[in-house]
């Protein structure tokens, strides 16, 4: 048996949490090849709960292999969980993959607390399948592309694995392995990759800049299964930009003939049109999310967003015209932000009144260009990213960290005094929402609790 784990995320709302697609894809390709897989989803668990449940699972089931995935904010949690697995049974083969391990592979390989026997680098479906095949045949793992294997306390890296270009060759996520009783939302991924090169984002460092699309038939088949087999009424399309190819998006939307199913998607303000919104309205798209980041053109240029404040305004107005709810996200505190640029964003929100304005403090994630521009950021422990919602890491242009925090709070208060609310009172509440992004809904382990579980 192989056990795949999604660690506690700490930054999600339990009421809107969706089961992880990542280990769902990994499980699916293994099941297709006759391997027995268990998935442990600790996304909305506290670390203490995850530790207790994992110990119980390992002792009762004794899996031969345990794999875990992580992003920067969950790396320490994942590492700790693998450490617990090794303490219970040192003979279990432990595997650690995901975005953070891939992007920060040199730092991870030098982490003396890392208990992973194998690091999976890049997309993991084909790599994990080959690991399983070699494991059962007792073959050397280093011949597999896209991994690092620990030998004598050091990691040896194999050749790099190319991205899977025909993603239709990968089976749909094994959704049947997850518990959907606590959520009404299910996710579908219709493409991988992002052609843009925003300086604050690390997405293309992992997924690549060439967008790889599922065929339209594959997308429609997967949605049909979600609706008819799982009875799902709310589907979130989680592509970085679903509308990157508008003709394809419109063709998909025109075939979504579900009267009682709501759809949501992510887009960019420079990848929309009236024809697109007409198709969205007919397909019952209820919410569209735009990563606006800033309403100041100089900032948009410096982060290479490739958009303009005019496009932001136009996108919001078009969505309103077709009665589609608008969720906008903004980033506060880029190193080159000024008080004027920050105020520009608040001004646009007040003037255009999107349904939601989520304001994130800037977090310099590994793999992004901004992270690499500031060497001092490389000294930050990944655990610090867990509190990214509650602190700024570096000062902005002419503003120290204390001043940035003060203006951040003033901006939220300005929105609240202008009719925005911090939360919805119910699902039918039509109030405008303004929130601080990455609110933590579950807590990291207290030091004393961590010691109790060692």
C-alpha cells in the first residue's frame, strides 16, 4: 500500500474547503496501474489532529510507502509528518514532492531535518508511477527522471523530467478517495501552465509557461461525472486563467447545460470580452475572480502584470452587466509600493465596487523573481509564511513595516466605512465583502504540543 498525504494548510475556510486535486491525480494514475492507494487529507485539520490521526493510520495499516506534497506555507508541516512516519517505522519509504520541494530543491536537500528518502521534482504523476514500479521490482530509483534520492545522508539528483504535454493521457483525479461531506464545492482543472511572467508569482516555475490544455471532450466528461456521480451543485474551475483561450472557454461554456449547477472561474482582466460574459451568463457562471494586484500603472508595470487600471474597471463593469459576481484580489506592500500607489487601489475599489475585495499582504514566495531579488528573504524559515496574513516581510518604497501595517488597516477600515463587510452573514447575503487575505482558520502546533507528539 502507498499512502498519500495532503498536509494542514492553515489558510483556508473550512466552509469553502475543497479536497486536494494534487494527490487525487497521483492516486488516480497509481490505481489505474493496479496499485492500492490511501489518501489522507488534513487540509482543514490542525497539526495536532493530523499527527494523532497519522500515527493511528500508520500503526494500523503499515503502508510500505508514504508520500506527501507541500507548498512553501506547508513545507514544515509536511516535513514533520514524514518525521513521525519514520519514527514509527524507519523502513517505510518516504517521498516528498510539490511546488516548494521543486522550486527550493537545493535548500530542501540541505535540510538536515528532512526525513524524505526521495524528493519528487516537478509534476509527479509519471515519476511516482515509475517509483512504484521500481520499488516492487527492487530496482534502483536513480534511473528515474525527476527525483532526488537520499544515499548516505546526501541527496543524489537524477536527470530532469520533461512536463507531460498531453495531459489528457493522465486520468482524472480519484475523487472517490476523499470526503466531500463538509463542502458543496468541487474543483476541476482544464489546463496546466501560465504564459505570463508576473514577478511576484512562482506558478510558471513549476507548471511552465506553455499552457497545456485538456481536450474539450475530456473537460465535459469530467464535469459530467462531478455533477451526476457526486451530485455537486458548485464547481470551481481552478486553471490559473480559464479564459486564456477565449474561443476554447466559450466552446466549453456553451456546452454546460446544467440548470441547477453553479460555476466559478479564475480569469485576468485582459482576457475577457462581452462575448465571453454572454457565454458565462448562459452557463450559470456565478462568480469570476480577477487578480488585480494594484490599480497603479507603475506598480503593474514593475510586477509585469501586463494589465492596466482601465482594463480592471472594464472587466468589473462587464461582469456587473451580466450579473456575475466579481471577486477581486489585491496585493499590498510590494517593495516598490508607495502610499500613493496603495491609495490608488482603494480608490478604484470604492469607485467600481466589486462584490469582493481581498487584500493580501505581499508574501515573497520562493521561486518568484521578487524573492530572488532580495537575498535576505532566503533566510526566512518556511514556517514564517504561515503568518503571511499577519505581517509584512520587507519595507516598501518610503514606508517602513510599521507604516505599511498602519495604512493596511486604514485601507480596510475605509472600505468597511463605505459599505463593505468583513464576512457574509449567510450564503444568501448580498453584502459587499472586503477581507485581509490568507486569514488563518486553524493554528500551527504550540511548542508544547509538538513536544508531546515526539
